[in-house]
């Protein structure tokens, strides 16, 4: 006879929170949510409604499409002048596991990736104290020469500030940052990744990554990039010592900067801008010239994608912390989709979320799961090595199983059409 004390509790339908009614109505009508609305989305036990509302917005913006790309990540060095407590990637020179790749090695890897069909090379690394600025421009030039068709997405805002310093332009602040970006663009840089944002909060900054650039400087780098016509991504590293209110504040800051970046485009496209806001996630009848910037014709620089990144304790100085749960991951990504109403895309980065979780996130606001990756050394969730790869078949199957239509994209979210080993962008 079974022990009733060990029996599972009876299954009940998920609770519904009547307090979400007014928030739901604003989302349905295409109005911007407030900071208080965002906090309510974190506090409610009704996570199912939160995810359903994010799915509604995601399907408005992208229908049944879910994006992936064929890319290759290259981490040129893990030697870093910083020692952030949440990071298990960095090493000091001479420390076991420290590495630094030559320009020839990087160019060789890029050429191999291009030969395998990659449309993007994604490059980030530590803040190496001794590499000269010329190493970075020559790296881009060598990649461009070895694989001229591949888009180069490289260097976080933290790295760009470091490059401004080592090139002797650090004291000029914004002008120096912009000058460095111009040199990198000339050498082959195509866009910026979103890393290094972490959480825009002074308390969290001082406790978890003191010494790293602060929010204002990170935003300055991306503002300069946007002014130069570069597209970029943005991230938020959550699930460590930050609070929900600090996550919402982080999203609100990004939303405000995106309003400014998209302002001129919105005016040309006829997107209404009450109080200067640019909302892209409302019902289709609100948009007379298309809901989203057309990547084929829009020359403006702006944030393309928000990428919520869960904290992975790994072997960091914060390894005592558990990291976020699966439900917290779902909730945070869904809230990002609802709060960041002017971000065209939301990515479930499968390397850090896992591919099964990314499938669920496609039903909770995400429209992109990233790409084949191949090598990744920043975090290791399900792998003991840096070889973390998903095949095109893996990505397509995951998307189809989630109920969506896989669309290969390039870095600028233009559809890619393939004919055996040849590819072209569908303009």
C-alpha cells in the first residue's frame, strides 16, 4: 500500500492574477509599460499570463518566424586586467589556463568558419594589459582578408574603452571612444555585441564588478556606435546579487537610449512618438510604414537585440550562489520582451540558457536562439570544454519542435538563402 505522505500534490490549474488585467490591456492596445508595471510582472505568481502576454507581442512582431544563424565565436585571449567576482573566464598572465591567440591563428579560424558556411564571426576577450591597439586593427584586417564576406561582430563596450585607453585616447572620453570605433570600422568591424552591460546599478557594480566601466560609459560606447551607423546588441546579466527592481531599472535605461537611437527613423517611418517614446510592439494598425526598421534599407544605428543572460556560478568568486531557476529565466526573458517595446528582437542565447530552455523561451517572447557558435569559453553550462556547438539541424529541429518556422539570418537580421555551400542575403 502506498504511503499517502509521499504522493504528489493534486494538480491544479495555474493561478490567475486579476491585478494583471490593466497591464494586459495596455499591452494589447500597444501602450508602454511603466516601471511599476515591470515590478508587478516580477511579483505576480501568475507567470503563465506574463509569458502569454510576451508571446502575444512576439507573434505580433515576428509571426511564426524564429531566427538562427551560422556563426563562429572566437575568444582571442582570457588574460584580463580585471577580476570581476561573477567571472570564471579571466586569467592572469602566467596563470594555469591563460591563453592568447596570434592574429594568424584567428585569421585561420575565421577562414575555416567561412568555409563551413558561417556568415558571422563573433569576437570578444579579456582586457589584455600588454597587447597594443594595432593587434586589434590588424586582427580585423586579417579576418577581412581571409574571409571577406563574413560579418565581424566584435568587442564589448568594456573592450572598446580599454582600446581607447591603450591607444592614448582614453582621456578624451566620448571623442576618444568614437575615434577608436572609426578606426575599427575602417579595419573591418561590422557591429558590436552587447556584453559587459551586466546590471546598470551602482550597488551591484561596486559589489560584483568594481573596476569595470559603469553604466554611463557603456551607454556612451553604444551611443557612439549608433551615431556611426553601427547596430549593436544589449545584455543583462541577472540572477546573482541584483534585485528585480534593479533589473527593471536596467531595462528602462536601455529603452530610453533606444528611443533616442530610433527617433529619426521613427519620424520618417510614421511611427507615433508620444512623449518621445518609440513603441514597436503594438497592434499592426498603429504602423503605417512597417513595424520594424528594415535592415536592408535602414542606415540608422540602434540596438537590434536584447539578450538576457542568466548568471552561471561555475568557478567564479560568487560560486556559492545558485544562479536563477528555469522559471526565473522564463519570467525574465518574457518581461524583457514586454518592457523593451522598442527592441526589434529578443534572443534566448542557447549556450547559457540551454537548447531545451531556449525552445520554451520561443513561446515566451524570444524570436532568436543565436547560432552554431562552435567554440565558447565565457561560460560552460553543459560542457566541460570550450567546444560548444549546435548543428544547423539541431537549431532547426529545436525551433520546429517549439512550433515555429526556422529562418536563417545574417547579423543584421536579413534572411539568408543557401544553395548547397553558397549563400546570399535575401534583400
